[in-house]
């Protein structure tokens, strides 16, 4: 086969396991043979619409098998797939369509955009008719590992989103790294509960499961109750989530009685996970593994394997097998054990750069193609990485660095704290002090005095929040991570 990239995967999987279930979406199951037929027909239609190697094809909508079909069909033609965050406003979508140069858009009904693209296909009966009319003749376009596969736009928490270009090689090497660290099996039933436009749901869950011939149960959108239902009904064995998703499950009234007996492994990433939350899952007898990575690293950079998940709870693990990761000082020398520094990454899973943004690409790398993450971590004496916080989230109080993630991890241990976000706010005496935004556990109350007294037994005094806001919800990115920039913006407008 000439296509050495992801576009060859449907044919290879259909040859190996045609009758196994590839996807379950609502009540519909799709076999690997059907995936090959559908993606081939879709590729035929895209080719008829003028898509050629290197052209960009965008997808806009919630999780759906059509997302995966569009991706594989685009890759069959050597095109570049551009998944879009469906939570963005129409002007933001238009900017990403223009920036990526997408000529074709597949979208779900009800999502607004204004930019004209050559071909727009909406999901529903028209999409099915359009797909069925496609040429079923297999397509084999030469594609190499260094060819661009996807442009994934970052969350855009600071300014315009940047489009991280990921090659076929980046995605495949990331799968290799994941499969070394996680014992993904051919009978895996993976719950895809995070948005597929997010790098972890796509590259850490769905693609490795597809590569192994397992089954991906695709949730249209995140829902605590639907998650519990699907785990029990579909006998889910593996799932990925971010801290806020796992916190929501643990505080649900269904938590204590939920049937989780089929689950072999839970995997978290996207932000540091408080040890108190990890222990909540471990007390249920569940294996809870944490990893660390970024969109630009496709995304895996470090991972804590199951065998170490209890002894090193809270750690993001060690560098994944085929990737180098360091923690460095500003002069790029390695930090000593326990000393905070910036995480930098080098390896075959690391992006070649940002789409149409040579300046941002140049700023992101240092000599030797080391990618600078902007994240602060320390490495312990055993070589395990502990993610401290984002550089931009750190604040300085009385001349001392404060990392909100450390304060949040301690606050999670308070029985009244269901979720928490801490930011730095201006202070005339100390420069900056902490302000905590807390969602309380149902039936519990919390005052700033109680929170400070609790944290004083765990943290230095300068790290204690001075202000407390009890809130019903917290602003989140499309991937369900807490969006602290919006908390800062809200205070700025107050």
C-alpha cells in the first residue's frame, strides 16, 4: 500500500478484523468492514469535490462517527484534516476556516459559520445520501510519515488559537508510545467521552483503540449520567477524562452505587490531577493513571503506568518510550531533583510547527528541536515528573512564586470542595494574592476562614487564598478544562 499514513488504516483493519465492531454511537454499531466502505465512498465524494493531496477538510460538530469517517477519508486522499471546536462563535469559526484554508466543511446542523467554502455537507439524511453515492473503488494515494495529517487549533486561552500541525508520523509514534504504556487489548471497549476535536480523545483513545481493533463507544457530548449508563451497558474497559470530568463523576449521587466492574483503567490528563481525587477512584479498586502532554506533542509526553499508579499517585510519570523530556532552568540546564523548571520535549511525536505561523514556530523551539511547553514541573529522585502549573498561571505574592495547582490540590482535600480554581489578583501590600472559586459539595457550606484554616496545615501562609467565591459552575474550554483567563476577565469587568 502506497499510503503509509492514517488513510491506509481502514483498509488494513477491514482486512484483519472485518466483522469486529469499530464504533458504537447511540444504538448503532459499525464494523471495520463498514468503516472501510463508508470512508472510501466519502473519500470518493471529496475527490469529486476537488480535494487533492495537501488540501484541508474541516469538520464542525459534536462527537459522531462522521468525524472519524471524514478524518480517514481526508487522509485517504492525502488531505489535511481540520477538526473545529463546535463551542466557538461563528466569527471564530470563520477565522479558523480562513486561517487553515479549508475548502470543504462537513458539519452538524445548527452550528453557525459565515465563511464560504467550496463544499459544505451537513450531517443527516443528505449526508447519508451523499456518502452512499460515493465511488466505492479503493483509493491509494502516496502518503509518507512526514506529510501533514491534521491541523489542531489550541484552546486560545491567550489571544488567537494557534494551529499545531501534526504529521502522520507524529500520530503513529504517539500511538506506539501509548501502546507501550497502556495494555490496550483487541477486546478493548473504550469510552470516548471528551470532545474528539481535543487531541487526547482522538489520539490517546480512539486511534490506539482502532489500531488494536477494539471498539470505541462514542458519546455525542459529556454527561455524567450518560457516562455511568454507558459504562454499565457497554461494559466499558477504558476511558480518558480531564480533572473536571472525573470530579463530576465522583460527586454524583450515583457514584457510590455505580457499576464500574468492567473498567480496567482510567486515564487522566490535560491538567494536574489532585491526589485526593485520584485516591477517591483508587478506593473503588480502580486503576487510575495520569499522563502529561500537549496538542503539540500529539499529545503524550510522560505517562504513569498502572504498576506505579498507587505508589506515585499525583505524578505524571516518566517520559514515554520513544520521546525525550527534560525539566530545565532558563539557561536550559537540567534542574536538580525537586527544583521547578520548564518542561521541554523532543521526539518523533512533536509537531514540526504551527500552520502558517513561522514566528510562533521559531519561538516554540530551541536548539536540537526541543519544544518549549510553557509548563512548570519538577522531577523527583526517581525520575518521575510532577506538573506544577502553567507559567502563565503562576503569580507572585510577597516576592514568592505561587503555583495555583498546588493550592487547588490541597483544597480538594476539604470535604466541602467539589471543584476549585485559584487565580492571582492584585493586592496593594503583597503585589498579588490568591482568589479561590469553589463549587461546593452538595449540602456543604464553606467560608474563607474555614478554607484558610484548613490550608494553613498544608501550605505556607503566603500561598493561602485571601478571597473566596462560591460559584455554581466554572468557565471551561472546549476540552472541559477550567478556563482561568475568563475568571480573570470577569474580575476585570467587575
